[in-house]
């Protein structure tokens, strides 16, 4: 199981110590939200970089504010997505317990809305501290030893959530033989629906770029398996969509937190999964960013 935050039941929500008074008083109807759920709609986030200190900034950005803004965007969607996927680097820098505590607080309103949240790990996360901070999640064993992987099945696609965290606060990522073997077997036994693979690190055949060390092995595995239609990742803090000669779409998610170059978009991506493809729309935190609202209409390879 990946790091999965199940939706709060109303009772659980009210018990949580980090419930804000504003939400307790909001009178929000959980059941109304369920009625407006779109099973083919997904919110894709990456690189939240939440610190323990709510006031901390990096590159002039308050990351907690950015995540709170994204949560507000999700709250006002006309239809709630089937789930929220966060592609790693949840924590600020070294995956401290306090980082995950604040992240839990910031995500609380989404869980109150019964939005399933699936978090994967990046190079600024710490697997053990995350598990401890979200203690009850350790009930879900991962099918790969020392990694957090999962298949998330939905109406039109299967998501394969991978774990490329090799060493906390060390830039490159690594999947490893065990995880690749698991992925091959999992893809082979789930061929009836399109597959989307999500991992934190970007694919790169050059180790010096700080990407996925075993990129070639991963590409060799997914290219011939025609059910794999898209590969989603973060890490570079860049929004970009490219299509491989094999027809696989490579979707680089923007950061929720800070960008590395001024003017680049920070935000999230709405994914509407269709029968033969997926339409992505970039939602920027700064709605005046020229890229805000950009759409990528992707067709699945045959
Ligand atoms: Fe990052």
C-alpha cells in the first residue's frame, strides 16, 4: 500500500486534534460531496515541500500557504475528484516528523470531504518518519520490501504508484530490482485497463541530472507493455508534457511549493480520464501566470 490517507468519517474528523474551528462551524455536508464525485477525475500534485514551521519560506514562497490554496481550489470544484495523488517531496527537506504533522493539518479539509489521498515518496521524504507521523497507516503492508508501492484501481485506468526514494535528501532516485519485478508482474496481471505509472523522479539516462538511476530498466519494462499509456512524475519542479516515440505520455507535474525559475508555474493538474485518453489542465496558484488553464489533450497509444 502506498502512503494512503483514508477519508475521515465525520466522527474521526471531529476527533482529530488539528480540526480547525472554521471547519467545525462550516456545516459542510460530507454526503453532499459524495454525491458530486466524478470517478474519472483526479487531482495531481507534486513537491509540496511542507516544513514543520507554518511560517517558513523557501525561495520567497510560503509552502504551507500554497498547499492551503490548492486545497481551496479542490474544495470548490463543481465535482469532487475520485482522489488526490501527490507525487512525492511531501516534506520540506529532510522529512521531519513535524513536516508531516503540518501536512496532515493542511490536508485535513480534503479528508473531511472524504477525498482519498495517495502520497508517494520523494528524495526529501523519510519513509519511517512519515509512517510514524501517520501511525495508523502502517497497517497496510507494501508488496515490495522497504518500498511503498501500490495499484490504485479506478473505473477507466489503473494507477501504479511507485517509490523512488533511495536516501533522504540525496537528489537521485532508485526503484531497484525488487520493485521493477513487482511492477512487471503487476502490469502483466492487469492488462484490461490502461495503466498510468506515477513516481517522484524524472526519467533520465544521465545520472548527473539527479533523476531516476534505473531509468533504462524502467523504460525497457513499460515501453513494450502497451497497456502503459502515461508516466507521471515531479522532482524537477517543472510543468511539461511530452510523448515518447513509443507513444507513452510523460507528464512532469508542476510543484505545489516553490519553482526553481521565476515565472514558472506552481500549482496542480486536473486530470480527466476518458475512454481513449486523458485531458490535463494546469491550475496555477497564481491565476495571472500565462500558463494557467493550459490544456493537454492526450490520446492513448494502441
Ligand atoms: Fe522537490
